[in-house]
C-alpha cells in the first residue's frame, strides 16, 4: 500500500538517467559563504550586554573548565524552547540541521534578551540554561573521566495494534522502550560518548503476538539489535566530529522533511560540523544496509534480460551499471549542507550529495567541499540537491519552504526521463500564554511520482534495514530517508498546540494524505508516459487523519495555576495520551473501498537521574 512509512516488501530494479542537478551548486555556495561575513559578539570575546549571562557564566569562555559537548537528541524539548524564544524576539529559528551540543545551544541562546521576554519566554530561557547546565560536566572539564547514567521506565498500551493505518503503524514502530538506560562518558572539554541500553519490544510484537504493551512478556518479544543510539563525539565551541548510530533529521517541515528525515530507526554515520550563529557547515557520510527484500533479490539473481536491456525502459545509455556489480553489496549516502543566517531573521540552507552504490567508496568521495554531483558516475550514483529557507518576518511568525530534486526539471532534458523532485511550504505561529506558548501551523507538500526512486535499489534514496526478529523471522524493511509519506504523494496539514516545557504539551493535528500507486518499492521506469505523470497517480488513496496528543507531569501541570513553572528541567513522573482517528477512501488504491480506524495510546513513565 502506498504511503506506508515502513515496508516489509520488495522494491524492483530500475532504469534511466540524464543530466543531474549540480551546475548551480558552486554559485549558490559562494553566495551563502559571502553572506555570512559578519562576526557575532561572542566570537569577538564580548559579553552579552543585557542579553543574559556573560560568556564566562555560560561556560563559553575559553577559561571555563566545563565540558559542554553532550549532544541533545533530536526530540529533546530544548529545540522547541529555543525556537520559541527566538521567534518571540523576531530572530531566525535555530539551525534546522539539529544535533546541538551544549556549546551550540548557548550560541543560539546568546542573542536572546531575557529581560525582553514574556513570562513564558523567561521560563523557557531558564529551562534551556537548566538543560545545558545539567548536561555539562566540570569533572570532565578538569580532566577526569566522568561516567554518568540515568534510567526511565515507560509503560504504553496500544489499543488496536494490528491496524492498517500507516501513521499508527509508524507510531507502534516508534514505541518507547519499557526501560531506557542512557550511559554517558565525558572527558576533558571535548569528548562525549553515549550508549542507550534499552529494553524494548520487537517491532512485530503487537501485531504478531497480540501483546498490546511495550513491555516484553517473553524473551522472544525483545528487540535484539540494540543499541539504537551509540556514538562518540569530539567537539568544542563551534565544531564537532562524531561517529556512531543515532536518529536525526534536517529541515523545518512539520509533516515531514524533504532532504533527510528522522523516519528511519537510526542512521549509521560519520558527521562533522563547524560554524557559528552566522554560518554552519555539516558533512554527513551514512553507510546504508545493502540488503534487498526477497522479491527484489530473486529478480536480480535471476539475471533477467529485461533488467539489463537499455531499450526496455530501465536505463539510459550512461546510467546502466555492469550487471556483475550487483554482486557487490554497497550503498553509501554522502551529504553536505551549508546554512547561513541572513539579517538575523532568515536562514537559508543548501544541501548537496549523492547516493553511491554497487561500488565501495574511495577517498575522493570524502572531500567535504567537492560538488559530489560532478563525479558524473551515473552507473553507480544518484544525485540530490536541496534548498531550504526559514524566515521570521515578524515576532512569533515563521514562514518556511523546502525543495529537493534528484532529476533536474529543465527544458533541455529528454522527454522520456521523468522529473524527480519534491517540495513543501508552510507557516507557523507562536504566542506566549501564561507559562507556555500557544502555537499553530499550516503546511502543504508535493512529492513527484519518481522522487527518491532511482535506476536501481543501490542508488535509490530509501533506507533499508534487515531485522532479525524472533517474532516474525528475518525481514528487510524499507523506510523513507526523506519525506515521511514518500514519493507520489500530496499532503496538507494543520495543527494547534500548547507547550509549557515539561509541565504540559498538548497538540491537535489534522492531515490529508493523498497517495498514488507508486512508492519507494516501485521499480523505476523511463518513457514519455512515466515522464508525464503527476502525483498522486492512478487511483489515489485519500487518508484523513486527526490526532490528539497530550503529555505532562502532575508536578509541572500544577505550575500552570501556580506562581512558577520552570524551576525543574525534567519532572520524574509523566503521563501521556494519544488518540488517532483515520478515515481512508480508496483504501490501498482500490476505488470506493473505505476504511476507518480509531486508536488510543495511554502511557505513564518515571525517570531516575544520577
């Protein structure tokens, strides 16, 4: 079924290519670099002059012995708080490539004038400082190896776990661990390592065993390929280099992001970044699992003549790989990203890279500033070019847009080669109310039928993972690397929320997802008919999905009627409730077939820190 964000099905092979995006990369890169020449006050060693604590107090002074290299996970509340306080003061939002260390958070917080913030803003500002102080380590900064740990136990109940709604299936796959035990290692001012030792149920447990909890009731129901988060980082003020496995994404979209998303279970990666509040560069190398679903593997091993035939609509003459190369299991994503802060209110990002497959990468691909498109090895690679802009035109209002492409939509291209691109645009608002922020967004997205899907599975922009499941056997799953709802889709979304840190988080969301008959598992084709397709193709499936999410803590929620709500960063006891109602027309792309589902996920958790 089109639209599923995680598949256990095959993806057939593929065909053709012509000119790729890349000719504009050099000019755009120069524009981005030269627009970032201003030097921020903190880089010149100045105090913050009425904008909050000075550099020494914040730990950004060179004399400070504090290690602030701890990484905040992609879903940490510090990112929401940073965005809220910067929007309240009319500043551009934080870098949308995420993975902030404590140094990065302080740098993004430095321009914010605390005394100019509302009550909600001051609460958020103090929470941010609390998160950074809690994550820092004076012991490590003084040269001692500091090992620390924590634990959180969460019980979730999935009502209707065997349902077919892809969004609900995605939520079940994202289930929280019954027991999460993060262990952190800090040394000197620059080293940080982390491994999460989680007790989590196997992905297929709810559907295959009938166990509606995230608690494994038998040994066979436990996930056995942990840890999903494990990495080591060397970093300091404005730079970081890391190696490991974790989950993260790039982009400002609410319904998904175009270039790189947090939809996969995790990314295996080497990552490097440097910059300041004016400019940020990120380089990412992410090896991909080369495993194929059974149907796809059988097709390739059968040495199908059609698959090798240039004239049968799979390749152009310059994109056909050597068939013998299909014995070489290799697939690696190379991305680099340039982000620039423009006039304090706007941020522009350029993302460029390739998916390289059927050959082992050589040293030339590790050049951080080379235009990867210009390797021109289309037999073994596919290109990606992405642009993103986020603007804060007035206080509390954000406008954003993302665009990405694999195939350049230009008038000189061959008429039988499909364009491959996607875009989204939206607006968000944030307004302080009490100790929290009332927010909302509206967004639209369009992904063309062949976006992300390229000539063969080793260069397509999708994520594959082979699961060793004791519940449902060995499986190869497919997940998006980019937009959540994949290619051949058109999506509209809107939502309202109220967020008061750890005290209370309420979100009401509606989405209309139109999904065509092509997906990440569809075999790529060329031809005039394919080139003329628009999303959604065939008999579109229309999915109306409404959701309500509520999370908070008894202690924190009490602050809503009290005098203060930001005196603790993380309340130990939390409760949650999620409600999903989905109505589908043309279910599984079958005309007039209708389907309705309702799902409830209550949860309770308790956290211990040490």
